[in-house]
C-alpha cells in the first residue's frame, strides 16, 4: 500500500517535473520559427559573427522576447554588419516592435512585402547603411512611431499611400538619400499621421513646391527639407503649425516673403533658410519669438531694413543675413540685449551708418561680418570689450583712419582673421612709426588689407605676426621692395602682393618660406583651423570653382606678385618651395631665363610668368609638372620649341603668344630650321598684340583672392546636392558681386593697357 502510494507520488512528481519543464521551455525558449528566421537573417550577413549559437534565441545578445517567446526587439546598431538585408527572414518576425540596424553596411532594398506582416512595429531605424531601391507602397500599421531611413541610398518618390495607416507616426527621417518627387506635405491629413513631431527630408532631390498641408501638423516641432530642389512659394500654411521649433529649408529655390504670421510660431528657435530666393521685407513683429536662437537668411533677395523687434529676441546666438538687398542705418539698432549673440553676419548688403557701439556690448560675439556695405566712420576702441572676437570682416565699406583702426584692433587678443580690404581707400599703410612698440595681433592668421590703394612700404611690424598664414596686400599703391624677413614667418603659406608698385628683385630669402619647404614632418601636421564664418575662394585652377569654406587649410600655397615693377632674375632657389601650388609673377620686369628648377615644384598648379622680359628657351623639364592646370608665359622674349609632352600642349596657344621666336604646338607656327623662323613669325605677331585681352587667369585671381575672398559667405556644403547649390551660387554672385568684381577688374584692365 505504502509502496503503491509512494509509486503514485513518484510518478506524479515525475509528471509534475515533466510538465513544469514543458511550461518553463515555453516561457524561456523562443519559438522555432523565430529561431530559424533569425538564423536565416544572420546567414545573409558576413563578419563579424553574431554568436547566435545557443538553442534559446531569446537569450541571444541583441534580442528581446515577450513572455510567449516571440521576438519583439532586434537591436543591432553599429555592429559592423555587412551583407544583404533579407526582408523575407525579417518578415517572419511578426511580433517585432523595435528594429534597429543603424550604422552598419547592409545593402539591399525594402521589398513591398517588407512591412506587410510587421504590423506591430513601432521603431524602425535603418539609418547609415547602404540600402537602396524604392520605398514600399505603405507603412505597416498604425503602431509605427519612428522611422529613420536616413543616410542610405534610397531613391524614387515617396508613395502617396505611404503614411495612410501610420496614424501614430511621430518621427520620420529620410535625409541624405536620393529621393525625388514631392515632399509629402499632406502627411498630417485626417487619416494619416496627425501626431508627427519630427520630419526630416533634407539632402535629397525632392522638387516642386511644398504643397499646403503642413499647417495641419499641430504637433510638428522640427521640419527639415534643406539641400533639395524645392521651388515655389515659401509655404504659407506652415505658420499654422504653431509647435514648430525648427524650420530648416536651406539650399532650395523657394521664393516669396516671410509673413508676419510667423509671430505665431512662438516656439521657434531655428529658422534656417539660406540659399533660397526669398524676397520682400522681413516681418516687423518678431519680438514674440523670444526663443529664437539661429536665424540664417544668407543668399536670398530680402529687402528693407532689419526689424528693430529682432533686437528683443534676447536668446539669439546667430544672426546671418549676408548677400541680400537689405538696407537701412544699422546704427539705429540697439544690440545691447543680445548677450548670447556669437555670430553676426551682414556681409554684402546695402546697410548704411556707423557700426553701432551697442554691438560691442554683445560679449559673446566671436564673428562679425559687415563687409560689402556702405558703412562709414571709424573703428571704436569699445570693440576691445569683445574678448572672444576671432573673425572680423569690415572690408568694402567707407571707413576711415586705418592706422587708428589697426592700433585698436592689434589689441584684440583672440582675433584670427581680419579683413579690411577695400575699406580705407587711399590712406597710408600703417607705418612702423605709427605702430611703435608693436606687440599685437598675437593670434592673427589671416590679414587682408587688399584693394584700398594704400600707399607706403610693407612695414616691418608685419614681421611680428608670428602666426600669420595668409597675407593679402594686393591692389594697393605699395612701393619699395619685397621684404626679406618674410622667411621669418613660420606659418606663412599664402602671399598676395599683386597690383602694386613694388620694385627691386625677387628676394632669395622668399625661397626659404618654412611652410613651403618640403618637410615631411611639418607638412603632415595639417592645420585644422576653421573660421567662425565661411570664406570663399575661387580656385584659379579648374575654371570657376568656388569653394565656400571655413577651413583655412583648403586654401592653396600661393605666391602672387603679378603687376608690379619687380626686376632681375627669377632666382634658381625657387626650386626649394616644393609645396607651392600657385606662382604668379606675371606683368613685371623679370629678365633672364626661366630657371630649370621650377620643375622641382611638383605641386604647382598655376604658373604665370607672362608679360615679362624673360628670354631663352622654356626648360624642357617644365613638361614634367603634372599638376599644372594653368600656365602662361605669353609676352616675353622666349624662343625655341615648346617642350613636348602631355602637359604643355594641352594649354591654349594664348599661353605662349607674344614670344617672337617660340614655336611648335600649340602655337600655329611649326619649328623650322632657324633662319626662316624670324620672318615667318613677324606676320603673326602684330595681330597677337592687338587682342591683348584680359586673360581669364586675372579674372579668377581677382574674384578669388583679391576681392571675392572675403565678400561672400555660405555655410560649408559637402554633399551630393552640392552641384545644385553651386550653380545657384554663381547666379547670385553675378548680381551681388558686380561692384566688387567688375570695378577692380576694370582698374586692372586699365593697368594692363597703360
Ligand atoms: C563571440 O564569441 C567569442 C567566443 O565565445 C568571443 O571571443 C567574441 O568576443 C564574441 N563576439 C561578440 C561580437 O560578442
Ligand atoms: C517565413 O514563413 C513562411 C510561411 O509562414 C515560410 O514559408 C518561410 O520559409 C519562412 N521564412 C523563413 C526565412 O523562415
Ligand atoms: C538605434 O540605436 C542607436 C545606437 O544605440 C541609437 O543611437 C538610436 O537612437 C537608435 N534608434 C532609435 C530610433 O531609437
Ligand atoms: C497609438 O498611440 C496611442 C498612444 O500612445 C496608443 O494608445 C495606441 O494604442 C496606439 N495605436 C496603435 C494602433 O498602436
Ligand atoms: C536625421 O538623420 C540624420 C542622420 O542621417 C541626422 O543627422 C539628423 O539630425 C536627423 N534629423 C533629425 C531631425 O533628427
Ligand atoms: C550621408 O550618407 C552617407 C552614406 O551613408 C554617409 O557616409 C554620410 O556621412 C552621410 N552624411 C551625413 C551628413 O550624415
Ligand atoms: C529641379 O526642379 C526643377 C523645377 O521644378 C526641374 O525642372 C529640375 O529638373 C529639377 N532638377 C532635378 C535635378 O531634379
Ligand atoms: C490656418 O489656421 C487658421 C486659423 O488659425 C485658418 O483660418 C486657416 O484656414 C488655416 N490655414 C491653413 C492653410 O490651414
Ligand atoms: C495667430 O493665430 C491666431 C489663432 O490661431 C490667429 O487668430 C491670428 O490671426 C494669428 N496671427 C497671425 C499673425 O497670424
Ligand atoms: C523691446 O522690448 C522693450 C522692453 O521690453 C520694449 O520697450 C520695446 O518696445 C520693444 N521693442 C520692440 C521693437 O518690440
Ligand atoms: C543700395 O543703395 C543705394 C543708395 O544708397 C542704391 O542706389 C542702390 O541701388 C542700392 N543697391 C541695392 C543692390 O539695393
Ligand atoms: C584715428 O584713430 C586714432 C585711434 O582711435 C585716434 O587717436 C586718432 O585721433 C584718429 N585720427 C583721426 C584723424 O581721426
């Protein structure tokens, strides 16, 4: 009896064990289908291994299951996954709520079926992969909240039905792909996604206008669609989305005025609209936008004055209105409440008046750009209260008292970039007598005093700017020699002294500029300095190539001495400047031969020796300068055959014309036995001199390094839609820079003729 009872109990116990065992497997172990789906997903990937080896997939890293053993989360961001994503395997994980595969190297496309069975998905992050193809016609379900497909290679239009079921969507980011078609601005319509808070369509190829609809997005906080091809009016109903904190639509072609209804967007902190065609006047009632921090309107067609109400937006950090048609007396504005302001940019407008002293009470200021306006008066000593001021661009205005300005500004300890070009016209270069006991500009890297008809010598105090990297003194009336102490400036790599009345010889010491010597160790320590506001350069090299940049190290190593009265030989020591990229000695009185050593300058991209008195042959070694993109030896007394090779023959004949005894391609006259040559050449010559046009080269130099250099700004643009931006940029330039390019060009033409 007892034994029997014991047996029964033992059996019951065993049964219980078995049963509980079954139950417990049900709790902990993942479903077989989930297991195989995951393995199938993993099998399409290459390194590194996911270590999915144990039986129970719910215990695998990166996996979360629910109580029933369904996989709910698959989180594998930044795991170095490579390979094709397999929609068919993921599709069977029907209980998935969170899928994060961002920052891997997955490729493939989201087939139409991808979402079909994932109807519990809430968070989908596939950003920073290599996925491509078009989007499925619809999002899975109303459960979806966050979608991040940004930084992939998706293309095609976003299907109109895409958001139809996604009624709980709050965040949608498809930036940095190649999407085309319209921006789906009706996203918040009744049955779509009324709760959306964040929309990012930027850096794609969306085009057309922004159709009405965004106004219905009553929860929308961030709206970005910059770097696209959008046109049409700035969307009027956006002002109904009163929760907006950020509107970023830069680098498009939107036009129209900003309505005063913008005052209803009281949460707005970022308004970024640079590079569009917005016009009209700015609204007057901005004082309610008390949260405004970043306001960027550079490169538009805005008119009228800066509204005084802007000065009541006390949280402003950046105010940028460069390259518009704005006007008005800025001395009437009271900046004293803008204590957070760090960047203030009004370059290339039509502002008048004096620099308001209240601006100097903005103690956070790091950058001021006022060049290209009609400002007048003197620089006030109060500017010294801006202890962080690093970038100051006041060029192309009508300021006076350059010496006074320099005496004050030399005490700005943090100043890194100073441009006063074209502002103090006809004054004297501040002399050593003016700058006694000079000990200033300790951190100055860029000094631009070009284009002001300044007279006097190059003063010795400049030799104390031990951090100077770029020195621009072109287009003045400077006399005297090129100082030999330039070689003592350890960081100098960019010198432009063109269009002056500089005399004397090319100092041999200049051939020892430390930054331009081949020094493997120094050269590799590229200076990563970035300006507070962008500058732009126009490369004289590959046609019109404007690069707006804040990076100092993108500017080429340059020596430009053209249009002066420099005499003597080109020193053979020039061959030491191995890092030099641009050498322009054109329109001087250099004599002697072209030194063979120039062919040591292996990085040279521009070589201009035109309009001098050089004689002899073109050294055959020059044919080995493989980076050369611009070359001009016209109007000298060179003779003999043009060295053959792929390089020199690729230039236009005009690069060689005006040398009576030069022959061979690309010149039309063939090289013949010596005697015939002279007679033959006489016929060609006289016409040659007649169309002594302004070579393109000078135009580029004028645009880039003398004038435009400081005039214009845009934010740095590096992405695939840069091309579009770039063309618009040039369109704008033609209008905006007219005064600043054409006028100095005419002056140069005069000099060329005279
Ligand atoms: C996979 O497992 C191996 C050995 O168990 C271990 O060395 C490796 O770090 C694991 N890799 C990952 C990505 O967890
Ligand atoms: C997904 O499920 C379907 C049917 O439910 C099945 O035919 C298919 O083999 C499964 N795929 C994977 C990768 O497990
Ligand atoms: C995906 O994972 C990354 C890395 O942990 C995280 O930064 C990101 O926010 C996640 N995505 C979403 C949508 O939660
Ligand atoms: C939508 O979100 C609300 C609030 O978070 C939630 O209660 C509701 O279940 C969600 N709808 C769906 C279909 O997931
Ligand atoms: C969208 O994703 C990109 C990365 O691809 C990120 O830089 C950007 O901040 C995201 N947009 C928003 C509004 O968070
Ligand atoms: C854009 O996407 C590419 C490719 O995924 C990535 O390398 C790049 O960093 C992304 N750019 C930005 C600004 O996020
Ligand atoms: C940009 O938009 C214009 C007008 O909407 C269109 O004609 C042009 O083809 C678009 N460019 C690209 C590259 O999509
Ligand atoms: C914007 O909201 C106003 C009411 O605040 C309404 O009258 C108007 O129709 C709305 N505009 C659009 C385009 O939705
Ligand atoms: C702001 O919104 C209110 C109601 O939403 C509306 O009555 C008013 O006209 C709007 N103001 C402006 C300037 O659009
Ligand atoms: C700016 O604020 C001051 C003080 O609150 C006020 O007196 C002034 O009228 C405001 N100015 C503008 C233009 O709103
Ligand atoms: C700038 O203002 C002057 C008058 O001060 C005017 O003649 C000129 O047309 C204006 N230029 C632009 C581009 O608005
Ligand atoms: C030039 O400026 C200096 C320094 O501010 C000042 O001392 C001097 O009087 C000014 N000269 C003239 C002519 O205004």
